[in-house]
C-alpha cells in the first residue's frame, strides 16, 4: 500500500537510542503541542495535562524520578530532544466539565442558553466514577487517545519517539507535584531523532498480526 498515512506509520518504531545532538525545532514542537490539544476525548472531557520537559533544569528533575526503578529508560532523559509527561485527572468532576462547556460557549460551539442542557453528556463521566469519586480508569484511557494521536503526528513530521510506561508514577508525582496539581502520570513520551549508528531497533522489519487476524468485516 502506498498511501502516505501507511508510509508514515510503517516508518515509525520505538526508538532505543536517540542522537543527543539533534533537537526538535520550536516550530515543530508547536505543531506537536497543537495536535495534542486537538486530540479526541470522551464527551470532549479533555481530562489531561501535558508537561513538556525541555530545559536542562527540567531534565535534571526528570532524571531524579528514575532513582529506584525503570533505569533502562533513564538514558532517554538527556539523549532525547524532549520528554512529554502525559497526566490525567483522577477525580474528574462536574466543575471540570463546566470549564469545558464554558470554553465551548466562548468558542461559540455552545449557545449560552444551552449551558445546562450541555451537562447531559456528563452522565457518561458519572457512569465511570466510583463511590469515592475516582475516575482514573476513564480519564487515563482518554490520555492514551492523546498519546496515540501524538505518535501519529510525530510519524508525519519524521520525528522519532519512545512511549514509556516505564516511569515511576510516585516519583514523578513527587518531583512535579506543583505542575501536576493532583493529576497523575502513568506514561511519558521521549521524542527526538534516532542515532543511526547505535539504535539496534532500526533494522528489524515491521511486524504486526495479519489483517485477517485482527479484522472482522460483517
């Protein structure tokens, strides 16, 4: 298949070794951030927060979070151009959704007089809230929608990436507590450019299950 989307996705892989001399440009980073902001989410809840680790100081802080485990991912902190922390709101409330509705009104998507009726969609959030107010399984799932969208965006831009569930959630919450403000991160993304000479994962061919094994057409 020769479609550009297929070419993009066929060329991406999980980068094992980044070239620290190559950086994502500010212009491309702006495109990535806007694509992330435009990601889909259930009821347009947008229950996420993204922390862009770019400066040397921020990388030093991120480096500390690998003190106890997942050391195999620690090298990416300094070798990759940027690290992006994907965080979700574990207690998404009606007030959080009201902020989304109010933004919709400001953007002229929702009429002011329809504000109360717009809360009807919040019933879906309530279905995914337990008796303690925990919404983490649902909001975490939305964050992975943003992650998938980001991976495709990076592939289109020709920027390499490494999704990392191998992060210490507790240490990240401690080190970036002020920025997270109660949000929780279970995954981060290293982005940059592969080290052509040392990345052993460049050469192996793409491998996925066959079409007939994963699709059922009715």
